[in-house]
């Protein structure tokens, strides 16, 4: 019954002078609804992603500093040596991509290429790109301040430990005596 009434109302509306105006308004409303339904409000903003990556780099540096501090303590016997690690970058992530190519041979030879990231959904329903490769941040330099670094043998042990543990050349390791 309701569908018949709705159909009659539509027929009457289309017969009136305002029919075109109503059709345009309904069309615009339909397009607006489609546009709103395609928005994904849970996607992280680029600034949020950059802040997240910076936090990851900072956390990585702090974890390395804690590990190196334990090594320095084992070598020197100090309870709280000062260790600082600086990073050149925040690492690199390579995401899985879905690539499509299509085109025609001969004629104008038009080829179309399309690429998009493969997304995975986590347990909360948010989508993130699928990471294929992730490299750790590159270490720029290391500073170790130790009260026992005045002894050349201890200093050499600390330099060797830092360069071996972190995979950096000795030119990027500074060991100094502190009080």
C-alpha cells in the first residue's frame, strides 16, 4: 500500500512545474550521500603517521641506549653510565602494491598503469597498508660518558663494544671520561 502511494506522489510531483527542480535536488542529495558513504574517517592522517614513525625511531634509540648502557655497566662496573645514540633517519618501510597495466597494441599504443597499496584490516577494524619490508633507522653516532674512560684499555673496550653491538665504525663512537 505504501509503495502505491509513494508511486502516485512521484507521478503527481513530476507533472507539476517544480518537477525539474525536485529531480535536481534529489539528484544532488543522492550524490552527496554517495560521497559521504565513501569517506573513511578512521584512516590515520599523514601527520599522525609521521608522528607515529618518529615515536618508533625514538623508542628504537632509547632501547638501544638501554642495551648499550647495560654493556657499559658490565665492562666498567658503573651503576649509571651516560649513553646517547642519535639516528640519521627513522627507518624505511616498503608497502605491498597492487599493480595493473592495460593497453592496446598498435594504433596509438596507449597504456594505462594503475598502482595502489594493499590494505589489511586489524581487529579494531582500522585499515593499514601491508608492510613487505621494514628497515631499522640508521645510527648516526654514539656517545658514552664513563668515569672509567680515562683508562685507555677501558676506553678501547667501550669503543669496541659499541661498534660491535651497533654495527657502526669507530669514527661514529665517542667515549669520554666523566665525573
